[in-house]
C-alpha cells in the first residue's frame, strides 16, 4: 500500500530529526571525552567545547536573520547543512 504525501512527509521529517539528534548528542557527549583523551584535564576539555557551540549559535542566528529578512526558508536550510559539513 503506497504512502500518502502526508505520511511520506511525516516519515521523512522523522528521519531527518533522528539523524540530527544523532549528530547533536553524539558530538556533545563525546567531544569532551575526545579532548580529555588528548591530554587535557576535565575543565580544559569542557572549556574547549565552548567555541564550537558559539560558532554554531552564530551561524544559526545569521542564517535565521537572512531567512526572516528575505522570507525564504527553503534555500537557507540546505545552505546551513552545507556550511556545517564544510567545517
């Protein structure tokens, strides 16, 4: 039985959310551990994660501003993903 357009959109949205959650929680969980394994103590490894999150917040705010100013949501989302993958 083929899926309706609404069901297909729901499944795609769920899959995208699942993939983003894997990236987000995997990164936030293991980055301090990786830094600690590189020889930094616990406090230093936690402090070294701050620039990563500041960069992510800045990129999000800039692209949200552009999206809102020009009222284009569709092209901005893939550009954010490409920017994220490039870094």
